[in-house]
């Protein structure tokens, strides 16, 4: 490759800079013992958190088996939910391993991004659906445990029960989805920049990020309002 | 075995520490530079098991360091905008033309798109088009077109500054 003025400046100019660099063996050893980045830690904690939710679900559902031993409909429902929770728990282990795998950077940039995008579009998407339902299962199994009416679980207003459950599922799914939305959009934009040789995708994304920020604030406010409403109802009930 | 491998890794990182240093100067602000440095070394160590020695350690280091900087999820911390004079670690004992120019070059490169930043960095480090294409996952033709465009952009930036 022909040497040009920029290359020349880069080479000569950096000489002094590099010599002044403060990096020694101890520093590197310290870095090697450090933990993963904030973002990957967040995802790992998320998996571990929901893994424990499955564990709680399994315990609660098992406790309900005794309480509803004379109710075949409830027994079948509980068995189905128990199977679902065990499956989600095992899937959690799989997705944890898959996530570790896509964290490896020993490949072409475009290949790494494609792998990550595939992960978020498939495995992670299934995980989101599973944890959405498992959160609903947690609330349901607690409800049936508390409201056990001599082996029966009375639902006074079926329409309301369905509507609240649907709303809850949608809300949990969207909240979880929001957490990865910016990450996915950023990766898509970078991949497009790489593949098409066009610039500007990553720049136009900056505008979208602002919108996502507002969406995040809105969802947080909604979550707080829901929590407050629940708390007030709980306090009034007692 | 693990310890001797670790020792070899540390020796090699020290030998080529300039790569990390330059990438951090391009992709991180003054406050986040140490974080990015740490993240690069951590990611390199994690990927080191996959380093079979088919490529040069230096080439492998370019790949991991750049991938880390480009894919860093700490998007708020990784800069895609302009670095100020204060943010570039330039020794100030004897300011001369060379020092001012390299400072300018860093500042202009930092204004580029993050992919372009990576491409021009590799070019300035004398990587071949084939190597750059291999690391970024682009075609060689695309790389050459973009390098011409980036160099033109940088020259214009210098000219605007000088005029």
C-alpha cells in the first residue's frame, strides 16, 4: 500500500503518544479479573432473576396440588402450568449458554452482528414470551393459593379476569421488549452501514433513540401508577 | 498451563498496547477511556481461547479491539462525536507542528461515522484492504471506495481548518 501523508502523520504523531501510555502487567491482570460489562451483566441477571421466578412458580404450583386435589380441572391446569415452568427453567439454561456464545468477538464484525440479531429475533423472542407467561403464572398461582375456597377457585367476573390477564401479559411483554429494542435497532443500523456501504443509518438512529427514551419514561410512569393503584387497593382491602 | 497462557497473553498485550490505546482515543471520551480499555482487554482474554495462531496476534488484536469498541453496549459512553482538545491525551511538554497535526487528525477522525472511524484506523495502521475487508465483513471494493471517500473528507476538514 502506498504511503501517504495521513499515514505518515499517524505514524510519527502517535510515537510520542504511545510511549507515554500508562499500562503495565498489574493493570492488565486487574482487567482480566474484572467482571463482564454492564450490559451483558444486565442480561445475565435478567436470566437468573426469571430462573428464580420459575423456581418459585414450581414451589407454589406444587403447593396448590394438595389444595386442589379434589378438583380435576384445577389439577390439569396446575399440571400444565407446572410443565410450562419446568420447560421455561430449562430454556433459561439454554439461552444463558447461547448468550455466552454470541458474546464472543472472534469473528468478522458483520458475522457477529448477524449472529446477535438472529439471537434476538429467535431465541430471545421465545424467552420474552416464556417469561411474560411465567410472570402471569406467578400472579395466578399466588391467587389460587390465597383464594382457595375448599378446593375451588371462584372467578367472579370472567371477562374482567381475562381482560386483566391480557393487559398484564401485554404490559410485561412490552416492558421486556423495550429493554432490548435500542440494542437491536443499533445493531441493525450498523449492519446496514456495513452491508450497503451507505452511511447515515446509524446517524438517523440517534433520532429514534430520543423517541425510545420518551417511550421508556411513559412505561415507567405507567408501571408506577399500576403499582400505586395495587397498593391503595391492597391497603383499602385490609 | 493456564497460567503460562495467561502470562503469554499479558506479554503480547503489552507488546501491542498501542493498538488499544489508539482505539480508546478514537472511540471513548476522556472519562470512559479506562472503561473501554478494560472492556477490550477483558473481551480479548475471553476470546483468547479461540486464537489458534493462524493469524498474527496483532491482526487478531485489531479485530477484537475494534469489535469491542464498535459493539460496546455502553452507547452513552462510547462517543460518536467530536473529541475536544483536552480529551485527547497528547503530551504537552513541547508543542510543535507534528503534535498539533496529530491532535487535529484525531479530532477529525472522531467526527466520522463509527464504521468509517474503524476503517480509516485500520488503513492508517497499514492494514491491507483484504485485511480490513476480512475484519469488517465487507467487500474489498467497498473498503477501497470508502477509504477514498474518508480520506477526501479528512483532507477537506484539514483544509477548512487551515483556510
